[in-house]
C-alpha cells in the first residue's frame, strides 16, 4: 500500500482564523498603497506583500547554511490577486533545496523568524496537508502563512489571475461572494477557504457559459507538471467560444449563484471546474465512466485504488460519501478542496442561499 495513505492530522484549535467584528463592505478590497510604514526604512507607502517578502528575504537569506539554499520567495493568494480584504493573510512560499528534512528546515526558519523580532507568534504546523509556518508581521499586525516549495499554490494564483482577465465582472463577483461568505461565517478553519469559495463562484460562471472549463484553458498549452498534475494555462489573453451573458450585472450573477446551488444535488454530484460541469459521484467509483478529460485521474485511480485516502471520494469500500460537498481541485483531481467543511457550515451555506432568494 502507498505510504502516502497515512496522513497525520492536527486539531483545528491550532489553526488561527480571524473573526470579523463587523460586516465587511464590498469596497474593502486591498489597496496596495494603503499601508503607511511607521518604523521600517522603506518608502513612505509600500505594498504590504513586497514589504513582508523583503523582510523575510533579509532574515533568511542572511542566515543560510550549506545544507539549505533558498532559491526564491514567491507570493500567492488573495492579496496578489486583489481579492483580499483588510485582514487577509499574506501568503508566501519559500522555494529552497536542502539536504535536511522539511521539518528540520521549518524549525530552523521558525527560529530565525523568532530571533528577528520582525515576526511574532511564530507557530510551525508540520502535520497538515501543506506544512506552513503561521506568524504575525509585528509592524503591521498582518497574519502570514509561509509554505515551502508550494508551487501548486503559486500556480493556482497565476491561473485565477488569468481567469480574472477573461471578463470584467469576475473579480467583483468573487469579491462579493467572499465578503458575503466572511460575514455569515462560511470562511472558517472548519468551513470553506477563500479558494474554495472562489471556485464555487467560478464553476457557476462556467455553467452559465461566462467562463470556459479549465480543460479548455489548457488546450494547446505546454504542460507544467507539479508531481503528476498539469498546472498549465495560457500566458496571453485568448478568445473562447462562450456565452458571455453580457446583459447580466454582478448582482444578477450573484443571484444566479444562489439559485444554482439551492437546486444543486450535492448528494449525487461532484463539482468539477476542470470539466466545467457536475459529475456523478458514482462515476468516480467506476472511473471508465468519467469524461475523457479526466484521464489523469483515471490513471491516478488505477495506480492508487487500494489507498482510499488518496482518492477523490475518500471513502472505504466506496459505499457512503464522507463529505457534504465535493469540489474537485481544478488541477490535482484527487483532492476535494472542501474536505474541511463541516455539516454545520454547509447547512449555513444552504440556509444563507435560501434567505437571499426569499
């Protein structure tokens, strides 16, 4: 059996999350020049992500040893997409090569961050799906998530950034969805991530015809493989055969979102942004019935079918599904990006859609 089957877990109490004290407004998106530097000798107004990246780079690059070499520090996530709100985290991935284990590298870096006093409340999380160091940038009070060799996260952000360029309404729709989800407690350590909320919205726009399936974006584009999954996307804007629904505004699309998911049969279907359409769960039990576009998952299934924890439905004997909602990761097709959503949060999502439609 594949040794990847045994994956350690960590209690949600160890994961920080921010409780919004007041409802957020749609115009509270990130202004990169809003932060005024108080103590650090950079320009009076500076992009927060650049500020934190430069300080992290200064701390770690000056403390490198022969066993670990940092090759780059790459930002990703909501802040570089302009989809963030004032209290959004800064997400950074440290790209490195090392002769030591990831855990030892993380311990070493965490100690350097503590010693610098530029970052406080430094807390490494080793036994999670993507090991990270959580900390707070002392001078700004901004929470930071520092991951390691996380090229999938970086590519995810690049792809979403490209998608935002396809239609001018996409970005405000995603911001509206995120603020709505934050205000009602959907985005939580035991609920949705911002990333999964984005793909709920993007998938709905795929079904509406405003966006193409991700599979179409990857056509005729050279592969970018991370492990065995393809993260490629076009570098230049292209035209796609889609129904742009140009008469619909942001509020209209948001209303369609609520109607669509109120009528969606979550018990029977998986949300698949890669194919741009719902897929029957039972087809993941007999993978030959899956659309041809999912050939990578079919191959993965055949190689790992005895290791249920690695499969999309993540159930033993394939009898009963474990989660209330399944959104297939757009790139890593064996991953459910809503696997942490507890039934209580899922019910809150459905009830909130009902309230908006009533």
